[in-house]
């Protein structure tokens, strides 16, 4: 009996990049409140790239 499910790599990479995206968004919020816009922008870039990679990893390995 076969079942269809996402591979472990898709789940693992999705969770990994999702966690990096959350950390990046928390950094963006912290640096934004501190007034350091360059660091907040860098954190935003990290969050967006990691979020995109999380979605891409799920679709590539699913």
C-alpha cells in the first residue's frame, strides 16, 4: 500500500528556512524599534529570502 506524502527533505528544509525567516523578522522588529534602519533592512532581506527558499524547498522536494 503506497501513500503520497512530502519527503523529509521538503519538510526539514521548509522548517529550517521558516525558522530563519522568523528570526529575521524578529531582528527587523528589534532593530526597527532601536532606530537602526540599515540593520532592520538587512533583517528584512534575510526574512524575505529565507521565506522564499522555504516555499521553494517545499515545491522542489514535494
